C-alpha cells in the first residue's frame, strides 16, 4: 500500500489524509487535488461493511461534496477482499430489530448517496466483493476490476436473502443474471461481470491502479459543472418513459448550453483551442 500511495503522490501535488474516529482501521481517505481516494481499510475483517464502516464511508463521501475542486471519488480496499458485505455479528438477534434497521438504512443511504453525488464515483476492485460489497460495486458510476476479482450475493446460503444488494444489482445487470446470482449465491468471475455490465473494465492486477487513475484523471480534466449536470440527468431519465426521458434530456441540453463551461467548450472547439473550464 505504501508504494501505491507514493506513486499517487508523485502524480498529484496536494495531499490530505483523514482517519475515521468511528472504529479502528475502518476507512481512510486521501485527497489528491481533484481526485479523492477512499480506502476500505479493515482487511482482518474482510472489509466488512459494519455500521461503523458504513458511517465512515458516508462521512468520507459527503466530505466537501460541493467543493468545486472535487471532481472524482475512487473507492478501493486493502487486502484480498474488497468487501465481504455486512458484519454478520451485527445481524444476530442479540442486536435486535432497531439496530438491524439502522444498519440497512445506513447502507441504503450510502448507496443512494453515491448515485446522487455531484461527481462520478469509481470502484477500484482487486479481489472478492460479496453481498453488500457487491452492492457497493454495483452502486458506483464506474467500476474497474482486476482479472482476479469475483462477485457474489451469497446470502441465500446462510438464510439471509440479499434483498438490498439486489436493488443495486438488478439495476446494473440483466434481471435473469441478477436472479441467478441471488438465488444460487454462486460467484461470478470478473470477465462474466464485465460481460453482464456489472463492471466497466477488467485489467490485469498490475495495471489496475494505472487504468483506474487514467479514467479518474480524464474525468478530473473536464468541467465539473457539466459532468455533474450530466450525471444527475442520466439517472433521472432512467426511471422515466421514453417520451419523458427525452423531454428531460432535451431540457438538460438547454441548461448545459446556459452554463459558462458549455459555451466555453463550444467556442474553444470552433476556435481550435483547448477549453479553459471554470472548475
């Protein structure tokens, strides 16, 4: 991990670290100019999404979300498991239904927060992602994984159907693929996940960071207001019928033209120069 951090530091000039106080080794974030890296950092517990981990993740995602300097968030993990999902020790009857409800409510808020966040969120996966861990990958806007990664929703095997992971999974892959994963609990390889749309790219492990950061830097080089407007419009139109979707998208195009960066980009293209974005 140290070598990884060193390489990232060389690529960017400004670095800021914060450690969550909610739990030891829960998650940490590193902000590199316009790219924020959030790392699930509890490999001894397979980066389980405990309530403390979820609250830490929520805090890191929300941190200065409206800052015009922030353009991309990358979520990764330490160890061979990206995330094994919820901490099952928190789901026993000793905790009770109120605690259980808080766990699933907080998890759902985190997943929705990713979609509603003004900047793109990229998952960088190097290993196993199961249950809510798979849900986290499915919820991200872009997901890049190493070829050694795999994905599963195995809750049915222990008597706890992955209903909440199914929300994100069912919106990322075809219905029959999602249901096979949910009904059998069997793992899907990275190549299969790419084929069915759970992933954006699959690369060799040694190229994972390089490819993820290439995508992040590309997005970060673009206009934040334009990307933010486009992301919000994309998700908003998905839930609409075709006519309504085109109406919303058409209005978004008009709104985009009203942005200073919208006009700057067009003028730069016509004048055969590079655009100078406001942010």
